[in-house]
C-alpha cells in the first residue's frame, strides 16, 4: 500500500494519500487545503483517484475537495450522518475558519461496518460520533485513520455543531475494545498506536470520567 501524509492549510490538517500499488487506484483522506501539493502526489505517481474520503466535514478538512472533484471526478465519501455538515457552510464552519465558503455533495454515504474497496485494499468504516455526529475512522490493514476522534494524548473537541461529549466517550470506548494494535494516523498532530493510547491517553483510561 502506498501512503503519504501532507500537513495542509493553516490548521495543519493531516491529509493522507493512499493507493493500491497493483491497480494504482488511490484515495485522498481529508483534503483540507493545498490542492496543488495533493495533485502533485497523484500525478507524480500516476494514480487513478477513485475516492475523496472524509473522516468528517469540517471546513479545515474539506478546503480542497471541490478542486479535486473538478479535476479527477472521484466519488466523495462520507458517513451518511455527515451529509448536512458537508452541504452547509454554516455547519462546517468554512466561513468562520477564515477560508472561502466550502460545500459539496456526497456521492457515496456509508454506515458503520461498511467496506470500501480500493483495488485490493479493503477499507472498513467505523462510525465514531462525538466530534461531529457523522465522524468516522477508517481501518485498512493495521492502520487507523482516526480523523478528529482520537489524537496522540487527546481527543477531538465536542463543543461545535453536532458534537456530543457522551457520544465521544462511547466512541473512545468502542476504539478501546479493538484488539488490533492499530497505527493511529490522526487528523492533526503526531501518529501514535492504539495500545499506547489505551494506557496513556487520559480520555481512554477507565478512571477518567470528566468528558
């Protein structure tokens, strides 16, 4: 599997380009900004961009979405509960984040447990609401793209539109029950591992209750 991370935009969102090396089918996860840099990776490697996958639809994660859509016509993929956030700049905060108003329409809306095929790769969708009601993690091989649900040593904020601290607590518990030690690639900040977060992240420890 091909995997490259870019830190994009003023909010330093982690955008990931992944691809199946056999079919050269590719996906971009959370294209928050810097379309030209994302395009260069696609073009330099000769990838066929099949999907734009959003862990959630906040403005700092979708800034380059329409440029990629217009250039390559990939399918835009979200959890079905994220639809109104993607479509409404007032809900995705693109205007408030100091960027142009951004909205789009999804081509494919998934549910918890669905699998998305990218060549020979199988991407499993895990619904993890809390940061937004349609937030999701993406599992492929032993990698977890955790969006703004789980960070190294922290969790995503829950005070924005459709955020919910109780749902976040349940989502982190759901992640804690996973038995594979995933390499966690979050929406911001450094990579980590799931086992490390289970033992060191205060928001995942059983004794921590104040969410």
